[in-house]
C-alpha cells in the first residue's frame, strides 16, 4: 500500500512538471524565431492594412481597401488584384534588416543625403488602423546586395540595410497591381449567356439555363450541351488582360470598338443581377496575335489573345449545341425498348430480376450488362454533322420509310410513362447514316459503324452462363467421347470416384466438376443447324444435380471451338476448345483407371 502511494505521488509530480513546461514554453519563441522577429522592421498584420501607396521616380499608385477588396484610386480608378496586393503586404510585413545603424552611431553624417534617403528611389506607405507607416528606400551600398532604408523621414531615425531583392519586389506599378480578370461572374448564378457576331453575316447565339439543363434559344431552339456551356463559362473566367492600352474610353474607332466585330455577354441573377458584356475590336497593328477589347461597364481598353477570343466568340455555337442524337436520358429510366430492322422487331423489357427479350427465335432472360451497355452507347451517340435543321424532304435521307428504328420507353419520376422516343434510321452512304429522333425536326448524320451495336437476333444478348449449379449439389457426371468415357460420382460426404476408382485422378475430376457447374459459352450460335453436327454428336456430357442436364457436343467451328447444345433447348452455343480438350483428357484418364478392373 505504501509503495502504491509513493508511485502515485511520483506520477502526480511528473504530470505537474509536464504541465508547467507546456505552459511556460507556450509563451516562448525558439531562438531562431526570436532572432527573426528582432530583425523585422515592422510589427503589424497585413490583413489590417486599409491604405497603401507606392511611389518611385517614374510611377506611383495608391490603393484603398473597402468591403474586403482593394481598389486603385490613383492615378486611375480601377479594381486591384487582391492576391497581388496581399502578396506585397505580406512581403512588407516580414521585411528584415540585415543590419541596423542607430542614429547615435551616425555622427555628423547626414544619412538622408549621403545614402540617397533625401530623395528616396522608392517609397512604400501604408495605413494600419489610424496609424500610417512608411518604408523609404535609398541607394545601394558599396558592398553586398543591400540598400539603405528608413521608416521615417527623420535624421534621428535609425537606418536599416535591407536586401535589394526585397526592395525590387516592393516596387510595383499600376499594371502590376491592377486586376486583369476580364469576367468576374459566378457560374452558379448565370442564367443566360451568348455571343453577338458582327460582320457581313451577323449571328446572335443565346443559351438559357432551364433547371439543370441549358437550352439554345438563338439562332434556333435546340438542346445545348450543359458540359460544353459550363466549359465555355469556365474559359471566360480564366480570360486575362494582356496589356492595358487606354483608360479614358475615348476614340474607340481606332481600336475597332465603336462597331465591334463580336460581343460576348453573360447575364447573372443574385442579389445584384447584372450583365457583363465584352466588346471585341480589331487586331493590334504589328501584333496580329492580339486584339483590342473593352468591357461595356468600364472605360479601359486592353488587349486579349486573338486565338482565344476567336474560339470563344466564333466557336461558341458549334461548341455548345448538343451533338447527342437522342435527348439525354438515364439508363435507369428505361423500362422498355424495341429494335426494328428489316421488318423484324425485338422487344426488351425490364423486370424486377433483370431484362427479358421477346423476338423471333427466343423469348427469355438476357444479359443485363449487355443490354445496359447498348443503352449507354445510345445515350452517348453523337452526330458527325448536323444535316438539316428544318428538313423539307425526308425521302432524300431515307427517313420517310426508315430502314429501322429504336423505340425508347422511359419512366418519369412519378412512375408514369413518358412519351416514347423513336430514333429513325435512314439511308446510309460513304459519309455515314442519316437519323432523326421523333421529338425534334433535326436530321443528323452518324457513323454507320454504330449500327453494329444493334442486336440482329433476339438470342444475341442471352447470358453466356450455360449452367449455374453449386458443385456440392452435383451427384454424377458422365463424359462420353468416341474413344473414351468416364463416370464421376460424388458421395454425400464429398468422396469422388472416377469409373469406380479413387486416387490422383479424383482431384482432376473435382476441378472438372467445378468448371462444369458454371459452364459458360464462348458465344451463342443461334438455332441449331445441320452443319453444327448436333444430330450425331461427337461427345455427350450428362450432369445430374437434382435434375439431369445433357449437353451434346458437335462439330468443329472455324475458330477452333465446338458447337454444343443443351438437350431440349433450340439454341446452340460455342464450347471453347480448351474446355473440350480438358474434358476429353479426363475421359481418357478415367478409361485407363477402369481398364485393369475390366480385365
């Protein structure tokens, strides 16, 4: 008990000592931090600065901070680049003195004259609250890369030696701190946007947001690609001024801005709804890679990269028009679809357990993934070109009597069926196939290769699983080949006999049983035909697992596989060459095991 009290006492002392160290050290700086703090010329927080002035021999700029944003107030009035100003103030906050010369060490030296501080090469003044501070940069020192600096125009103030690169980074002009962002909208609030193209053939393109989608309103009513519109808006927000030319907004003719070649505009809602409109002028003389531009809301004329502006303005319509042939849908919304070709119809219906098909030669379950793969390919099908927006003659495109069609039945959110969507398949030529959907007037041209996605037969998408058994349920397997046969029996305790024998072959037989339990076809061949050789099979498999399944194996196929058919099923499938070979070898090995017993 005494030892326990002593241990507890030591623990409490240790905890107390640890707490004391933490509390004391929390208020202390490391030696490195302390030295760095002592070398700092100023002690303020950059985010509290509300006024800033930078003056050099050939330029000056004054800025004010209001509502958490910086504005240039002199020599012009313009938006400032908040990030650039913040970086400059952070640089100023942590500017360090490599050496400090107190005023008492100056003697009779007049630092203002001798060290270039009477007429500083650079002045940086700022206001933190009600107090104004300043940094005055003089000439360079004779040795090392330093400059003389003071924080007050007073001969009694100390002189600092500051790294000249720091002074260079503080020397900023209007252009360095000016906001070069052309568009300042938030894409989330944009309701309408577009382009007004001038020239000999003027064109107005306008898109509007409708819920989560975008709709083309001009020059025609059509679907807009929401992804492309968002990409276009994003490109506008990254557009930056290359060079500011003029700030008086006068003499716009010389820049081609009195009658602009193009106008790009964005209309946004929100607390302060507004339109931002950019005017595009002529090319810059001597520099065709740039064009003049101006915002309607601002007097400044500036230049922008010509190629970027050309793509944003002249490429807008072609870019944002939705190229998908079928209006957007979700695969999960499709309850049924039909594919009609050459007068033959195949219908696919979604059931609770998956998809079924009803068509010539087969009615039953089909592979869910294969069906949904087709629906995804239909959803993503895009036109190679827009052929006609207002067709006057469907006959020319083979669409008055289509060669085929795909009919989609969708289920709306409330569970009711929406109007069916038909995709009509018209004439094909060397350039593609003409198609049209039933909801819109437009004629599209698609790549004819897509037609290979259409199912030609009802059984084509049937699942490749031939048998789906549990190996433990298999009781007997009989392999009958022309030159050998084997019978595999599995007892209730899992013991395996091949032609009545045990031994090493039992493991080989177990592998075969496992594979046969989940037998898969290479592909479906369709209804059995005489050339498959299934009326006189070359081999037969019998699998007994509750019920008996017999598989007939016929002739050799061109790719090396074998035609096969489950007894009682009308469809034939291909059995892989490897599967056929493995079963034949097992039958041969079983024959060898049984031979001594028969002798």
